[in-house]
C-alpha cells in the first residue's frame, strides 16, 4: 500500500517540470558555473561537487514538504483519510518519497563531476559519497514535511525556499567556508548542511567522516524529526 | 474475505454475499451523536439507522448539518457526545478495513496524474478492490483513462472522484453533494453510475439540497435541519406527512365563498374570480364536504409539492432550497 503511494507521489514529482528544471538542473548548472569560472582548482571541483549534490538533495528534500502542503490544500490528504491508508502510512510514504526524489539531483551533480569536471575517485568512494548524501538528506525531508503539515501551500513554498537558501549559504554549499570570516565559519560548523556536506567531502578526500560532523547531523536529524512529528500530530486529524 | 466474482455487467441485482463477523449490524448507526463548533451545534443529537443495501439521501439546506454528519460518519471528526458505528464498528475501524468509500465535497483534482493511475492507486489501498477497468467503466471514465486528472472538465473530474470512491469495492459509499455544480447531462450520467453501484447490493448515502434528486434516486430520504432529522421516509411518505399543504380548487359557479373556510380541514381560502382555492390539511374531508354542498364543478386536488413539504418540515422561509434544482427530475 505504501509502495503504491510512494510510486504515485514520485511519479507526480518527476512530472513537475519546475521540479526537474530547478531541482535537478539548477544544482548541476551552479556546480559547473562555480567550478569553471576563474580558474580550475581540482580540489574545489571535488568538494564543490559534494556540496552542490548536497544542495540539490536539500532542495528536493524540502520540496517534499511543499507537496504535502499542496495536498493538504487540495483535499487530497483528506481523501486519503477515507481510504484504508492510515495517516501514519501516508506520512511514512511521504518521507520515503522524499528519499527517492533526492536521488536524481545527487546523481546528476555527481555525474557532472565525473563526466564534465573530470573528478576521479575510487569506486567505493563514489558509492560511499552517494550513500551518505542520500541518507543525510532525510533530516531535510523531515524538516520539509514538518513545514508542509504546519503551514499553507504558499507559505510552505516560501519558508522552504528560505530554509534552503539560508542553509545552503551558511553551510558553505555554494561558496567554500574557507572564504568566510572566522565568526561565520564557527556558525557554519553548527549548521546541518555544513556537516552534511562535510561527511561526503571527507569520504571524497579518502578520509573517514569525522565524529563531530556525524554528531551535529544526528542532533539536527532528531530536532527535525521531532518537529515533523509534532506538526503532523497537530494537523493530521484536521486535514 | 470473499467477494462476488466481479460482474462484467453492473446491472446485477443479487446482493453481495459477504461472511460478516459483525452479524447484522446496520451499515450506519448514529446514537444521540452531537458535534458543536464553538457555539454552533452542527449536529444536535442525531439518531440514525441505515440498513445494508439501502440508498439514503441526506437532505437539508446549507448549514443543516449534512457535511458534519458525513464527517462524523467517516471518522474525519469525532462526536462530542453519542456514538457513530459503521457495520457495528467505529468509523475509523470500518474505513481501515476497506468497507467504506467516500466522495468528499471539497477538493481540487490531484495534479500530474492520469485517471487510470489515480483509480488504480485508490484500488490498491483496499483489500479486495474492483478491477480498475471495471471501476473506470462504472464511473463512465473508460475513454478518459489516459487523461490527466487536472485537465478534465468539472463533470469529468467529479466522475473521477466517484471512481476513486468505488475503486476499492466498498460496501458503503458516502457521497457529499455529489452533483453540486454539475450540468444536467453530467448529473444524469452520475446518477446512472451511482444506481449501478447501489444495485450490486451496496449501501449508498448521499447528501443533497436538491429535493428532486433525493426523491428520484434514494429509497429513503432523511431531512436534516439544524442538526436533527426532522423527517425520515420515502418521498411519498414525506408528502403524506406534510399533506396539510394540499390544495383543493373548485369553481364557485356563482355560489358565495363565505362558509368555505368553515369546511373540515380547510386552513385558508383564496378566491380568484369565480374559482376558490382552499388550502387544506385533510383533502379527503374537504372534498367530501364540497361534494355534499354540490360544489364539485372543475374540482381539482393538488398534493403539496416537495418544496412545500420541505418548507413545512424545516419551517424554512424563502429562498426555497431547491429553487435551482435541475429540471430533469422535476415533477
């Protein structure tokens, strides 16, 4: 039942032209732009590849929440409540959908790195980076779902874009944190996005991911999960 | 759970054979159910039983409590007091078991999905659904199966919602104002589909504020007003209940009209030219009395219209709820 729901929602997402253009095309375009303007730094090409894939995953993950808010507004969530699917299955299906729709953006940016920018890594590194990016996107899916259950469709779209921008820039997904002033760099270290990208970047550099990075991501994951559960509990009975 | 082999023809009349753990519990049972929103008592102590296989119309003006009744019925809302049971279980359990399908009133079509995909998905959520092709056929959507749901006309989209409601082959189907905003053609097609589904032995409950629809398509009409049932019966029974609205007209043939008001049953007399119009609560007695006076020329008895009945039952004043009713079923 959940599988059927995930299939339906993934299909709906991938048919959304703006999702494909902005959710998949944008990170790829920005990656190629940022790594080819003003000199070629192979290290930055690799680091930025991971960061931009993380940015793409972030955007797609949050968009799951926008979908929830739209479905709440259109009455589709209410219609689902009169099918044998339980609200819990619906929200689980949504989270799984989020996990599926982050994949194209991750894959597209990594492919651009390998094919266009000539990034070279061992096979295990590619696999490990992709896996970490994929799993690490889940907290952001939960954040998006939390917003989606709590807010209207319009405000969810805005709020998600806001979160996406703030987390991307603060987390150094667009510009390297090395360019940040000291205080901003410390702040960046507390963001889930910085640490999320860091996990992938250490793997890409051939090192084991740091415990601190994993801990920060873990704490944010718990926060976002609780937020999603609270928002869902508050609204699932009233949709 | 075994279900009857899916009928290629929806016109079967045999009731469905279901071994039922809940015995003979009625399809729907409300006991003193109440629900308020702030100071508004939307449902005020409703008692209601719907037998399995019945097609029942929930009739009332806007704000009479129809939608709240349906929300309670589907477990979308909890009653403040009293109980609601479907097949002897709570609404949530019955919905969870796949025994209920519903077509809700509000709702925009789901975006970026075809009719077939949507109906197939809805079917998948039920334990023993109809074959998708059959659900599409019942709702008259076979030719539209490949079209995107968000690119259909209003009438077509309404049929999609009906198909979603019946895709799981539920024993009880609940339709909240299913024909609101449909044109005559779409209405007719819709009711044909609904009756085909009811004929399979299913229980149907629909809400409407069109009297003619309730009378034409339901075995039984429940008139709801201010959160209570004010009448319950067939259209014919309702008409009889409110028979005091009957009109007896007769030519005076030069006779004086004085004294007519004193005839048995007569509540009001109106004279236009040589013709008297007597509003009577007992048309038989009135006609007999007129006959005794020899005043029978051009005599004519008009039963109250359904609109009169409705107004009498709900004590409503203008505007008539069915003023914009479709002409197709008008009597």
